[in-house]
């Protein structure tokens, strides 16, 4: 019985370890590593017996990681928006440069 309890504790610690590793990777923005950690945690959870407190702790950490994902997605969306706006401005500048004149070197302006 004691050996079964010790094995269960080790498995629970492994699950907690993968959860902490996922949280650390999320803080560093290493999203591929977060995914790997969750896959490893899932495998470890198949053999683990977790207490209610351990499950609540994991859910709290998962919610924190989820919040970090939302922040990262929002930041990426903002960067894409800014990139698109910059491309539009550059396209406008390029089309304006094309109207500056032909081979004569004179500037033409639209009224």
C-alpha cells in the first residue's frame, strides 16, 4: 500500500512539474514548448491519482496560461493591424511617387 501511495505521489509531482514547465514556457512566449508540456502532462495524468487541491491548483495555473495566450494573441493582432496600415501607407506613397513625373524630371501635382 505504501509503495502505491509513493508511486501516486511521484506521478502527481510529475503532473505538477509539467504544469509548472508549461507556465514558465508561457511566460517566455515559447508556445510550442507549452504545447509539448501539456502533451507530457496529459500522458502523466493517465497514471496519476490527483487530490482535489492538486486539480484546483492545476486549473488555476491553466487559467493564468490561458490569460497569457489571450494577451499574446491580442498583441499579435495589433502588430498585424499596424503592419497592414503601414503597407497601405507605403502603397499610397509608391503610387504618389509614380505620379511625380516621367522622364523629363518635372514634378506634376494634381489640383
